[in-house]
C-alpha cells in the first residue's frame, strides 16, 4: 500500500485535454529511460521513488475505455508518456515487469543513429532490426548486470503525440523451455 501511496503522490491527476508534447533529443531520452526504467527494473519501489523524485510534471491517467481494459499505471507530461506494468495491486496474466517511455522526436532524429546511441549508453551489442510500413524497431535480448534477463526495444512510429515519436521499452522475460 505504501508503494501505491508513493505513486499517487508522484503525479497529479491528469487533465481532460492531455499534455502538449515537446520534442526530446535522443540523448536526453536515452538518459531518462536508463534512469527511470532500466536502473529500476524489476523493483517497483525503486521505480516509484525515481518517479516521485522526478520534476517533469508527470500526471497519472487511465487508459481503459468502455471497450478496452488496459492494465498498468500510466503517466504523461510534456516530456512524453510513461507506463509501468506489474505494480502491486494490478493483476496480470503475465508476471514479468515492464517500463515504456514514449516521446516526440525532433527533426534530427534518425532511428539507426538512435539505436547505436542506445546500445552504447546501455553497453549492449547491436540489436536486430525489423521494419514494416508503419514502424521501425530494434530489439535486444540481454542480461543486465543484476542477472535479470530483459528485452529492450526502440520503436519509431507515428503516434498521437503531435508529431513523429519513438518508444523505448524494457521488459523482463523468462526464456521459453523447448
């Protein structure tokens, strides 16, 4: 319960209009993703503490509608959108935690350069690229220094953020037995 109270204190209720997203430079986005998502996974208390200490003006909001139930915790600010799944009090069929940070990109953004910058910042090898008509995506499967096995994604797509956007994601996973 204390964790949920910390999360509630970390962000104010969202407004009906939603935030106006400002472009974020890729270096800044990667540093923020590393701090708020990578370094805190899989500890929801560490995530809550990092979010509570952040000064970006995050507002918590729900993503569920009458037709679709979306499980997880969601925040938005001019910096972008943030989500964290597998927090206490949220029932999931999947028990692996994940953190996702979506942000507007500026005119200088290039997916391949961003992939290389992310790999360098996290000290991981080059990822596997996938492309389709709607988005570019680079995927890594790595083991963090803590021993946690994770998948990391950089996805570039048109999103409802007032311009081009990218998403940085990390989620823990268990290797499927064969």
